[in-house]
C-alpha cells in the first residue's frame, strides 16, 4: 500500500466535486480506483460484482461506522480514500479543526486495521471521524443500502426546505447571537453576585495598594539599569576616564599617534595623489575618535555616586517586586490587574443600574429574535405546503403511490431557540393508501428511500424559489439501488430525474436497469473476476462502444445479440 500522496495517486482536478475514489483490501475489493466526472456517473455490473461496496466505501469516508469485517481476508488493513474539490465552507471546517488546507482539493483517507483499530487522515494529516462528519454535509450526501436516512436528519431536512423556499436564516442568526450575548452578560452578573460581594474588600485593598504605588509601565527595567550604574559608579568612572586618556589625553594616546601619522600622510599627498584619500580617511578617523573621547568624558562627569539615590532605587524596586509577586509578572500586568479590580468594584457599586441596563438589552434582543423567528416560521409554513405537493407528485412518478407531508412545528420556548429559528422540520410519508404518515426514516426499503430522496432533490432544484441567499447543499449526491422494484416507464422517469438533477450537481448512482444506464454522462462497469484463487474487482470507465455493449447486456442478459445492441444504441441516443 502507498501513502496516498496527492501528486502520486490523484489526477488533476476538474470541474466536478468528487474527483476520485479508491479502495484497497476493502471487503472483497483488492484494489479499485474510479475517477469521476461532472454530471451523472452511473455504476453497473453483474449482481454481486461489488457496486454497492464502492458506495459503502464513500459512506465510510463521510463518517460512517466501520467494522473489522471490512478488512479483506488475509490483509493487515483496509484503506479507502477519495479526493473532493474543495469549497470555502470545507476550508473553514478544516481551519476550525487545525487542519491545513489542501488548496483546491480535500483528500480524505480512512484505514481500518485488522486489529479493529482505525485511523483517519484529512489532507494527509491525522484527524478524527468527527471531522469527516462535519465535512460530509458540505461534500456529499450518500444514500447507501447499508445506511438509513439518519444522515438526512432534521437539520438537513430544514436546510432542504429553506433552499426550496429561497429562505435565509441570516436575520435569525444575527438576532440569536445578540440574544445569547445579552443572556450571557446578565447570567454572569447574577451568578457571580455573591462572590463579588464577598470580594469587595479585597478588590478595594488591591486597587488602593496598586494605585498608591503610582506605577509606570517599564519603570522597573529603567531603575535596574540606573541601579547597576550607581552600584558600580567607581568602576565605571575609572573605566571611562582610563579609556579617555588612552584615546585622547595621554602622552601616548591614540589621538596623538593619529595626529602624527596624519601629518606624515598629508606630506606624502603633496607629492603623490595616491595618498589624498588615505589622508582624508585618517582625518575622519581622528574626528570620530574625538567624538568617542568626548562621550567617555561626559559619561564620567555625569556619574553621581549617590548612596541616597541608590537606596531610594532599591526601595522602589523592592516595592515593584512585591507587587509583581502578588499581581503579575510585569508592571503592565499589575496595572491591568488594578484596572480589572476597579471595574469589578464599579460593577458592584452600580449593580442596580447595570442589571437594569442588561435586562433591557435582553428584552430587546428577545423581541428581535421572536420577530425574526416568527417571520421565518411563516415563510417555512408557506414553502412546506408547496414542497410537499411538488415532492409527492415527483415521488409518485417513480412507481410509488404515497402521501407526503412536510411538517413545520414552531416551539417558541427559549430552550428551542437556535441560530436557524425555533422550527422543527420533519418530512412524513405514507407509502400505502390508508396508512398513517410516518417520519421519512421509517420507510421500509432502501430503494424507496433513494427514490424519495431523488424526488425531493429534483423538487428542490427544479421548483425552488429564487433564494435570497442560497443555503449550502451537498454538491455530490450518491444513490444506491435506486431502481429496486421498478421498470418500464418508471425506470425511464428515474433516469430522466437523475439526468435533470445532475445538470446542477454531480450525481453518482448504482443501477441494474438499462433505462437508467442509458442516461449516463460517465458509465462505469464494475467487474468481479477470480484470479489466482482470489476474487478481484475492476472498475472501468466505458467508451461509447463498450457502453452500448453493457446496456445491451442489461437488456438481454448474459447473451448480447445484434437486436439488443441496436436497442441499446437507440436507448442511449434517445436519452440524449
């Protein structure tokens, strides 16, 4: 097994969302890789060839449950990996989890060890299954046979309704943030009131002690420097004056030597121009030496060996050290501590006024939230009736006979206030006449689930209102065994709906029906063969000729005839 480095294993990104899916030693798959394109990607093959296993692998990368039974017999580990085209929302999720962005791509990898342990990597960096689940709604929505519609939870049902109605939760989110902030400020004041009252004397003492010191930020560093000078005044004076004599005053000083040398070089320069520049340099050096000597003399003259001043500085530093031990590592931190104590005292002293202000702020924020949430709830009720009617018609065109409802329940209790409103959105369905409506996740079969989801997605994409701000939706939709229990016109209707849906977002679908396969933009054949006593699965992207042959096989069975080939060609041509 390799390390799945992107430059080694993944091709150039294109305009689609899911670029590549790879599985190694996963279930009965020894090694399989599929590179997907935009539009409708269909997977076909003989029953038991492993088509649904690939979909399950993608579901695993979206945070699905793993099992040691998924490791191919005899292997140390199973590895599934995929590449998605990145989005701004996906990059934000990665940033929140401390994962470096991969630029234009998001690389997901999951390993299942034969010991039962597992590992997750995102952009080749260690991650968790929780991160995969956060990314999943942004990248793909998988409807696999092995999965219920639990991934299509109430938050996603609400988001789909909002998308259909072109509804924005921005105003509610802003109002909710203001309400939460106001509630938090009030709670903090009330919950800490007794502690504050007990701490008043301490805060008062601390504030007065620090204020009495009249602190200035950084003064301790300045005083330490002055202390070193005063404590070593005699040494510093002697050193400065000795250096002054050696450079300038002494009979054998550097200045005297330079002066003599300069006279000789100037004499040379009168006769040879090559010495003009050296003479100028010596003159400049002599001037520089004079400046240094003057600085040394001035420094020595300024040294004041005052024991009184030294004692005063030591007392001040001792006070500063005592304050820093109690209130902070630096003078700036001590000053900040005093300011905080003063603020707390002011809050206690002005408690009644502050409480009054905070309660007024909370009432105003609550009223604003109620107004925004009520308006959004009203819009959702209107949109739910339209979506239910349209979705029911779409579902019933797929060889089903159902009654469908989108229930919007408002709960105005503050415990149900969220950044998306106070509504609970639940899709309910009765799959047989006379049966009561039940939540969508109680549908019996995986095929019915997939068809309902297909109808919902088509309803939203084709019938949605012009959005104020379009809600995020998964860009890749995956349907497994969507054609269970249908055929004829219903199968063709499913194919048409998949094709329609794929115009706006990438769709992957496993199918057994030629009526659906004929609509593919990219057609993949999943082929299972036995080699060296082991089962091996191969994924092949079919060209036009091979595609026609595969659709003909689906029409006629194992024996492909000229008639079935002609029929397949006609079906493919008609789908275009």
